[in-house]
C-alpha cells in the first residue's frame, strides 16, 4: 500500500508542476488544475460563458502556494479523490470576495483577511462569489509534523485577521506569492517549508498546544536537511561538507541520518533527482537542455545523471519530460 501511495504522490507532483506559473483557465480546465494541486472537484459555474479563472502556482516538495481567482461557481468534492495519494491539507487566506465551505457537514464563510484550515478530502462543497480570490497553501501529510487530528480540530471555522498569528501568516503568504517567481527551485522549496512551519505553529496555537522543544539530534537533522536543500546544485556536496558546515564529526552526521532511515548520500541523490523531476516538468524550462538541468541539480556528469534518473524513475530524463509534456513530440 505504501508504494501505491508513494507512486500516486509522485505522479501528482509531476502533474502539479505542469501547473506552476500563471494560467488563465476555462471552466473545463479549472477542475483538472485544482485536482492536480489538491483533490478532485466537480466544478459548476454560475454561467459557463461568463466563467473566468486564473491560477498561479508555486510547487516544491509536494508543497504548493496557489493564487486562485475565479468567477462565481460551486465545486463539489469528487469521492474518487486522489487515487491513493496521501491526504492534502489546506490553509486558505481569503483576499477578495467570499467563499462558503462545507467541511464534514459544517458550514463556514471566509471573508477578506480570514484564514481557514481544512483537509481537501473532507470538503463537500465550496461556493464562491463572483470576485473571489484566495491564496491556498497545500500541506501534504508527509510535510507536517503534527497529528492529522489537529487539522481536523481547527477546520470548518475561520480565523479572523486580528487573531493571534493570522496577520503574520497572511503577510508571509502574500510576500511569497510575489517573490517566489524570482528565486530558484532550492530557495523556493526552503521558503515554502518555512510557510508550512508557520502554518503548523498557527494550528498549535488554536488547539492550545505549546511547541515542544526539539531534542538536539532532531534539531541537527533538520539543519542538515535544510543545508542539503540549499546546496543541491553543488557537485562537491558530501558528508564531510555537511559535518564541517555544522561543526560536528562525520560520524555524528552518519548517526543522525541512520536515525532517519537513510544515508546522507542517499538523501542528497534522492533530493537531486526530485529537483530534476520538477525542472523537467516545468513548462518554463522546456528549452533548457537535459545536461544543463543535470548540472543545475548538482550532477557533474550528465551520463551518470541519466543512468541514476532512469534507475530511480524508470525512464530517461528526456522520456520523463515528454511524458508530462505530450505535445513535445
């Protein structure tokens, strides 16, 4: 079952990467775009001829920040959902207009400045006004460090613009929406994870939990993971560099990764391949040669990159790019 979920999640990330950037969408295109980023909805516009939709998405590591602008419509959750992939949770910041949402049979109304949490597969109905605009941060289950029940606890209610950390979260999302197109993939991933961390803190605030201090090993592991993300493009990145950068021994680095169930080298290779997948699936990178993408992802030898990519993904980099962009051929 785990492999099925992993495969579904990887396929979803590949499709969501296609929707990165800005898109003006018809009603027929709106449903598939939302499904790629969250879950399946049956979209029913107030008037098909008058419907307008604009989507801007920034996606990294399964985390997405989506700027949604639509005309008046209703969207009903499709029980077929996401084909076995792990649930996606959402933080929604209402920017304009209003939306009525039904979650687990309870209704709530979002107005400008409001923030709400919900699990995409628990939403029954979303009804938006004609001037609707929101920013939605997608939180895959494997990207958050709190029990799913915490999300369930705060869903189906709104957090007003003056409540606790709501202004900080809103300000960060608005800022990221403007700045993420100007930074590289590694920085984009790090910034989105920071947004997730702040969102998790907001959830903890609402459920009355204090943030438990992390043990030193967990703290070092997170620092090592973050360092890897920021240096994926460095072909010299290895265990010794990790140790030197954090003033610990190579043995300590090995022990930390052993506790995470993988070696440091495996982590670096895996994250580089995943970064390459996103680059290959990005419509804005279609003219960039595969060899150049390999170098940007830290692979000094394009041939080694091709072999490793095929070993992990099952197809060559060129074949993978063609599979997510069928029109290339």
